[in-house]
C-alpha cells in the first residue's frame, strides 16, 4: 500500500517562483509516497515560440529541478512534475521524475498538442517505468495529449507499470471519456493531475488566444472508475491510498488476460 497525491492549482504564466510557492504551500504536511503535478507547472502553458519556451526552460542544475529534488527527499516520495526542459539548446515539454535519493529521470512528451508543435521539440525519451525505491510500485509517465494514443499507456503497461502518472494541461473535457479507458484496458491506476485557470496571450496576427484549463484532477482505479476527483477550479491536493500489487494479475476472468491475449501479428503500425 502507498499514498499518492495529485496536485491541482493555477500556475501563473512566467512566474515560476510564485508557482513553486503555491506547490510548496499545497503539499505542506502531507504524507505521501508519490506526488503528481500538472504539465508545465512551473512556467505556465501558453508559449508562442521556440525562443520564448527556451527562455523559460532550464537544465538539470536549474532552480526548479533543485526544488523538486528537495521535495522528493523531504517527502521520501517520487515527484512527477511537468517542466520546460532545456537540453542541447532545445526545449522539451517534459516530466521531471525526482526520486527520494536525489536521482532524476526525464520523460519527454511524445505527442505534442496544438501550438506546442511551434514551441517544443518532439519528445525522444520513449516510454519507461521507474521502480519506487521504498515501495513495491512501478510508475510510468505520459503527458496530457499522450492519452489520445492508446499505444502510450499500452507501452507502459507492457513494461510493467502499476500506475500511470499523467501531468496535464487539458483544455477540453473529452479526456474524461478516454482516460478511464486507458486504466481499464491496461488494468493500471491512472493519476491525472490537471491545472485550472485561464491564460490569455496576444498573438502576432493581432488575435487573442484564451485557453481555459478544465481541472477535475482524478485518480482512476484499474477498472477505470473514479476513486476521487477535484472540481474544475479548486486548488487542492487529492491524497489516496492504493495497492499497486492489485494491478499485476491481468486476467479479468478464468479465460482472459489483458496482455497475454493480445494478437500483435494482426495489429498495424
Ligand atoms: C495538452 O496536451 N496539453 C492538451
């Protein structure tokens, strides 16, 4: 058994120190083993160019990375946080995975959404899982729009994930249909940490872009059922106890097993 915490709040665009303060305040005193934060939770979302995203991004020694490493150490938890990652003069829409012992890993978003294609490089980390060093739990990570590609969650399940952590900046509600399917079809827990609030940016062509993020951060059990869900606007941490071991037997009756029954020879792509 372990505790997982999903953090929902409104990052302010271009105000990373305020955003870190909000995260620290929300998590104060919470005892947990895994912390999942939204996509791009330190910078805000609505970048308009590669130059702008690069200016807000940072590498492995940056202040925000140091903050999340410290958070992981303090809570003895895995922290999964959406960040703008600088590497080799390029910027990735990434999830930093900070482990309690100080080690970090980075997942780079595979399926970029909308204007992200103008601002970030396509993710090249591929999918992988992380073993919790203090608990029997294997964590896989995908980011937001990755949910639309069942191959992402399936890859993580095939690698042995018990839980998929999904830092998100979701701007519609259609994910509420698809995301639970990712849990059900793979028999894994799915933790969606979404943000709330609205970001308004002036575009070069004189138009205005306004994006409202739909909150509703949620933990699905391995049957795709909601265990607990935040409202669309509240700033809060959802902390729940789960048993990751319950995901490991992939059978769903005496004859069928979700992964063993696959027929890859008939699948395209
Ligand atoms: C999204 O991928 N931020 C919708």
